[in-house]
C-alpha cells in the first residue's frame, strides 16, 4: 500500500521556505522573506504540532499575510532611511567651493576645487572679477570647464581695488 503523504508534509514546508529564501536573495524586497517565515512559522509549526494539512495551509497563509502587512513596511522604512542621495562625479561639483589659482584673462582662468582638483574656470555672467586667492563657488559644469562666481558677495569695504591702485598693479 502507498504511505500517507501527509506525514511527509513537513518536507514540503521546508522546501517551500528554502525556495522562498532563494527567490528573496534574488529580489531583495522582503516579500518572499515574509512568505518563507510564514511557511516556517505557520505551516511547519502547525505540522509539528500535529494539525491537519488544511489548517497548516490556512495558518501559513495568515502568518505570511500578517508579516507582509506589518513587518515588511517597517523593514523597508528602516532600509531606505539611510539611503539618502549622495551626488557623485560631476553632480558633486555643483556648489563646491574653490580657490582661484591663476588670474582670469578674458573671463577664463584656473581654480583649485575643495576636493583638490585643478579645473579650467570661466566667470559666471554678471559675476564680479576674481583674483588669485579669492574664494569661489562652482555654479555650472560645461565639459572640462567649471563656471564659478564669488563664494560670497563682496561688501563695499571688500570691493576689488581700482585697476590703477598700487595693490592691484602687480596683477
């Protein structure tokens, strides 16, 4: 005679839970992890306590649904809390501080960014002239050239000297 297959149902619950865990490792969204936990806690748990197969399926589905709608949102919120957007590459240059390293001639010069890189720079439209040593901020990136403006507006006492004044005659 054939053996009663319900006595081997615990193997099916284990295989189902392992399959859900493998799928979860491929998707990484906590859905199949909750299904695996429901299979183990509900299905296998009721099986080990001697419950009938229909109760195992019912409790497994209920536990899976409960975990999906309660624990999964909490896990997703905790996961996404620390994943703030960090600009990289060229996007990280916008707003970065710089120091003018050579005089601007015809609106072009060189700046050393706060990350240590030396870049060709152009003055932003309407920006006051910058001189070596002045602080600037990157307003745009155009290929291998950054557009810069004064890092902070110059007050009347810090306005650049007139071209004929002795302190700027050496430039």
